[in-house]
């Protein structure tokens, strides 16, 4: 992923004129990526979350209320409340939890069933959370087409998720392993295409960004780091490493490709820039977070001994 994502961005910028006419295919490519996520989740995974409604509700509050407040505050302080960059920063914190969260949670000793169900349920709630979250923070300062956003999110996120879960249940959980050799490589190619096509849509505005990059890049790094910290510190009272690890990755990693689709489809292209930059930041910071978690776990083990 470290090479794929930057490479996709570079390809998108270099071949912008060729790729730009194909940007309309992005929602359909993303719907396929969502479907491949859905086939890995069944009703028993969702039941894991239903058994712990407090953790789910608190995760959503940390991810979609506290984190956006931080994003809005930092963005307004840095660029002014009317900047399209502020919209992009807030959008990053309102979009659903990222699918790659599952991988990092598994490697770091969190609860994979819990985070998988969180990702699916949060994606299902996105037609409500995203448009009304943007409306809550920007009200009339941003022209928001709530109806079309809700419909698009239903088509490219909720519907593929429902189909995926249904296929998982009908196959008794066997479908993912059967289709994985073909479905997963195609999913990765779709993700690469989403990033490259959206980069091609931003390419015409690159000249406008040159003067802002020195301020925007550090701010995006800080915001993504804060999102990880919000989940980790916000669950300190819950007790147990497993919950802290799970929620910290859930609040730190977002479905960025969806964020880019929404930013370019409904807001100024400049609003997509913080979301694009967060693609480059999110995975490296996930590595740093994993390292910090390991160190903290070792220290606690040493103290217990």
C-alpha cells in the first residue's frame, strides 16, 4: 500500500487529461470495493457489536463528533472557517471507518470481529452521518445537497454492504475464501483506479495548492494523529487493551476513497485536497501507532512482572 497509493496519485497527475473523462466510473469502482468488504462480515459479527452497544455508540461519538470538532477548530485556526480546506478536514473525520482498520487491529491485538462489525454498521449509517454532519458544522456556509448525497451513499456503500453480508450468510461464511484469489486483486485495482482518477480530477488545481502545502501537510498529519489519540485516550476508562486498540484504529483510519468521491462530487475540488493528503498519512501513522501500542504493552507487562 505504501507504494501503491503514492504511485496511483502520481499516475493520476501525470495522465490527468487521459483519465479525467473516466472519473464518472469512480462510484461504481468504489461500490465493488465495498462489496468485497461486505462478503467478509456476517450477522454473527454484527451481533458482536449489538452485545456491546455502549462501545459502538462511544466510538461513533469519538469518531464523528469529537474528531470533527478538532478538525473544524484546527482548520479554522489555520485557514479561516470559510476555507474549502476546512470542509475537507471535517469531511475526513465524518466519513465511515476504513476497511484497512481490520488488518491493523488484528496485528495489534484488538478485536477483529468487533471492528469489522463497526466498519459495516458505520458504513450503513453513512447516508445519515455524512450529510447531516457536514450540515451541522457548516449549515448555510456550504451548499449541501443532502438528498443526492444520501442516495449516492446508499447505492455505493449501503447496498453493496447488504449484498455482501447476504452472500456471506447464504454461503455460510465460505464465499470470501472461495472468491478471494480473484476478488481481492480486483478490489485493489479498483482502489488504485479510484485514487488515480480522483487525482486526475484535482490536477487542474495543483497550481493553486503550491503556496498552501507547507501549512496543509503538517495540519493533516496532526489531525490524523489526533484521531488515533482520541480513540486510545477516549477508551482508557473502558479497561482492557483489546478495546483501546480496536477503537483507536477505528477513530484513526477512515474510508478515504469514499471521502474523495464525496469531496469531488459535492464540494469544491480544493476540499478534496486534505482527504487526498490523508491517504499518504493514514497508513504510515498506522505503523507508528502500532509501534507505540507495542511499546506501551511491553511497559505494562514489565510493570506487572
